């Protein structure tokens, strides 16, 4: 759980050389990732396994890129 709580701090540490617009975008991404991590934990606690898989890579015209993710969900079958 310690690594999950450090998402925001790690993002801010890595954004020190960025301009203010980039820093704001990274803060928003870190917040979204924190919420995603919380949702993954809730799904696990609800009885499913969750794997996040890269579905694509988004590129811009300047050589920057980012991974796009999809969840792969595995439910456990319960034979009663």
C-alpha cells in the first residue's frame, strides 16, 4: 500500500524540470492513477482479479508517447 500512496509524491518529484502546464497535467494524471489504484483494490476485494494491459501507445507530433490501458478482469468461479 505504501507504493500506492506515493503516486502523487513520485509524480511531483519527477516533474520539477517541467513547465507549469506540464506540472498541472502530471498532477492530474497522478490523481487519476491514485483513483484507479483505489478502484483496482476495491475490485480485488469484491472477488475479481484485475490486470492492466497496454492496449495502445498514443504518440504526438513531437516524439512524446503514453501507454493506454485496458483492464483484463478474471472472476473466480464458485461451484456451489
